[in-house]
C-alpha cells in the first residue's frame, strides 16, 4: 500500500491576528496621549489661575501705594465694599477667577494725629474654585506706608 502524503495546509488568519494586535497597541497609545493632553490642560489652567490671583493681588497693593493717604478706605472689615476702587477690584476678582472671592485685611502700623492710617500691613487672600476641583487660595502680605 502506498501512502500518499498531503501537502500541509497553509495557515490562515495569522495576518489578521497580527493586525488586530497592532490596532490594540495603537489604541492604547492614543488613549495614553489623550490622557496626557487632559492632564497638561488641567495643569496649565491651574497655573493660569494662580498667576491671575498673584497679578490681581499685586495690582491692588500697587493701587494702595498710589492711594496711601486713603489706606483707611481699605480697612472696612475685610471686603472694602465702601471704597469704589476696591469694589471694582473685587468685581474683577469675581470675573477673572471661577467662584473668585477676596478679603483684604489692613493692620494699622501707625496713625497720624487725626487717626488716619499712615502705615499698614496688608494681607490679601484670594480664593477660587476651579471646575471639578477643590477650592484654591492665594495669600500675600505687604507693608504700605503713606508719605508724611
């Protein structure tokens, strides 16, 4: 009896499996890049809010230096709502930072004979709440003195 040898069957579907594995690796890479982009955007947004808060605080201190004779106007219980310049600044904090609020504390370091503050330690605290995050805070302390 004669044995007939058959040629082995070529493997089928192997290339399809390789393509599916390559697509899976590519998809994981794309998801990683998307996650990295989201993380970078969140960090950049947080950095911008911190820079805006620092700028706003320094701008108010600069305004106090130009209005040194009116330091009493900023010491109205933390919010300085009775002073136009300070009110405008508070509105700007609220508009530039999400949920932005601020308190200004003026600790008198000296007064003249009429009781007007001529030197003060100013503490500015700005708070904001970025979307889907916890509340953030920026605080700065500066000394402001009037010309005497």
